[in-house]
C-alpha cells in the first residue's frame, strides 16, 4: 500500500510514512494519522504487532479507520499496487529568530539515481540561494542503500575545506585486500556549513550512518532523535542468483580518522521522542522542534533519566521493532569486482 506504521505509545498506532505515488499516497493519507482499526479489528496494541504487519505489509487489500489530527475520522480501503518510490520526502526553508534553516527529509539511498541527483541539485542550490545558515537532514527511517548516492549527498553537505580530502575507505578481509579502496570528497555546490543536524532513530542504518560517519571529521555533526542509530558499518555487493539477489556482508567502511566501528549505533547528542502525531516538516514535531531549538538558542534542554521517550519503553520498542522488520537496511556497492 506504500504506508508504514509505528506506535507512538501503547495502543496509539500512527502512520509514520507514506510513499507519495503509492495507493496510500493517492488516497491522501498523511504521516501522523492515527489508525483506530484494521479490517474492523480495533485491537491496536503492541501485542498484536504481527497481525498489523500482515495487514499493512502483506495483504492485497485491507480496510483502515483513521483519526486525523483535527479529530475527524475517515474509513479507507486500500488495494496493493506497483508504484515508484520517491525517497525525497520534503525540503523547505524556515526563517526563525533571524536564522535561515534548511530542512530535508530523505527516506532511502535507493531509487532512480538520476531523479535523486536532480533533486539534490535543486534542493541544495535552493538552500544556497536562500542564504541558509543551518541544515537539518531527517534520516529517521532511512535504512540505507547505494554507496554512490551517499557519496553524492556527502559532497553536497561537506564544507569547502573537505574538498579533495579523504571521505572514506572500504576495507576487505586479508583474502580480498586488493579490493580495498579510498574515496575523496569532490565538493558540490556553494553551501559551506560549519555544522549539520541529523534527525535519526534506530531505523537509521548503513548508508545513512556512513554519511554521518564520513562527515564527522570535517564538521560539527549533531544527532537528535528517539534513539541512537541502528549500527551497521558494513556493506554488500548484490550477487544475482536466478531471479533473486543475495547480499553477503563484503566490506566495512571507515572515515578519515579510521573510525567505523559503530556496530552498537552512533550516539545521540540529544534524545527526544519521535513526533509521530505530526506531519513531515511541522515545526512543532518534537525532533524537528528540538533541532531548531538548538539552532536558535545554542543549547538543548537539560535531560534526566526520567525523560526517556515513550517509544524506548520496552513494550512499545518491541512492538515497533516488529513493525520495522520489513524495512531494508543495508549499504549496497554496485561496482563489478573481478
């Protein structure tokens, strides 16, 4: 259906993302809508996560009852169909307290690369023309994709001083060390940022983490979100087997400083709940609000152990882990090695 879902809290199931060209997108469904029943079943609880996965991701058709942010309700039946993913969710510029802030929500490093690269050019040249001083990149559900797309995005985001400098190394084991490679920044555009903000979560994986790790030696990289990243500093080559591909882990990646051991995830600078009740780009959405707050005030609010986001509580976290299982997480290099 082109719709993914997450628990905001126990019993509060929300649309977390909708592909714009999918059946759900064409039906007008938006991030933040609350699902109150599925096929007439109102047991919307974390203990029923497997049923939710079956109906949302594995069914040819299903009926949903939604509650919109204005508290109105709508019943919709969705039928599965083929559609083209568009990983570029939203880009916009805010002017808040005298700061111009660019926001870019990006959902995957997979897709039509020509279209993605055209979008990068439009977005970041637009940020430059608007005089943007800070950029927030939202990768909270981005499970990764092509190394080549990571390269392109890194080159748009990196400061001018990184041009020509080492971006990353791909390291193989001793049997295949001849395939070890290095990549250097080739700066694109005129954005010259001293710092950058990423909104992340436990669903931020692989190529997304690669981007963050590659930029860290060159700029102040701030991470905000409900939890640290997934933890997958390794990549694959797609190997065709009949009509399938297999993706054995083939290499690990390191940055300029030799850092790349984030198997337990990349830590946050500030933890805040995922604002699943708000649409993309809403400045009241909790993660975006927190990043903007730092940009405009110079600090994050003080936190204590009692402010752990509800999504990190055991039952909700376990339910969301089940709901996230269908999501791709990987770094894919499409070079042909001999």
